[in-house]
C-alpha cells in the first residue's frame, strides 16, 4: 500500500470521526428518550445496543455493563435470539477490552454454542481465540483465529477479517514467528481499507511500525508510527 493511499485514508477517517463526535452526545440523549418510549422489548434491546457502543467509547464501564445485562434479560424475556447473541458479544468485548479473559469465558462460550449463523460464530470464535491467547497459549489461539478468518472471508466481512488478521499477527509474534506476524498485519491493513474503522487502522499501523523496528528498518518504522499517532490523536480527540 502506497504512502499516498494511506494519507488519503487517514484524511477520510478523520472526517468520519469528526462527524461521529458531533452526533454522539445528541444520539445518547435521544437514545435514552427512545428507550423509554419503545413499544416492545426487542426494539428496546436494539436501542440499548447502540447506547452500549456510545458508553464503551466514553469509557463508562459500569453503566455499559448494566445496559448489557439489561439487554440479555430483555432478550431472554422476549425470546429475541439476535439481541441475546449481540448482548453476549458485547459482554465478551467489554471484558476482553479490559484484559479480563476469565470474566469473558462464560458469555463467549455461550455465544459459540448458541450461534447458528457464520456472522455470529466468527465473532465469538475471534473472542475465544483472544481468551486462549491472553491465558498464555498463543499457539493454540492461532487455529481458532484461522477458523474465524475463514468464516469472515467466506461471507466477505472486511472489518472482521482485518480484526482477526490483527489478532493473528499478535499471536504469531508471541510465538516468535515475526515473518508470519508481519504478513497478517499487512493483510489486516488491506482489509481495513474497505471497512472504515479508524481505531483499528491506527492499531495496525502502529504494529507495522514497531515490526519494522524489530526487523531493523527504522526509516519505514518511523513513517507508520507517525501515521498511527496522527490517526490515534484524531480518534482520541473526536471521542472525548
């Protein structure tokens, strides 16, 4: 990927992030109002799922977890399978983002067993791989990640492919296989072009920069680290 293309993508992502910032607070207030007015539990669940994304971005851990628990309760009462699975995923994500793999095990295990579609199964497999990796078994996590990537690839989910490739890169690096780790970082970068996730792109760029340093190529490393820092700074400003 050329430096010019990366620069254009960074500019585009910055515009998206700015728009998100302006809309976020307004959306949060509106969501609370709509949740109160919702005519069914399933509608209430869908609104609460949007609210959780905002709360997680703001770092409001306790309120986010309360809303996730409410999503699971309402989905169970309404027999809303889609909402229940999305709630389980949000709970797993909540704990893994805070590096609490033990707490993530129950919702992720439940998600794997209850998933009937590849869209949900690949998400929970990706989380399962991360739990295994965080527990200190990167070699075992690699095959789980590969299974998740194959499912994402089969249905053309670029953001998920990028996220799984990034996790594969981490796992391979922990095993000492820097070459394969590097390959997966670039695979993730290629996939993120079509996904528009500035936060994940910043992480991938940062990892590529550090990898170049590991491979004793600091001139390339500096470029990617600077691009990552620029994108991370913009993302941080636009989410505070």
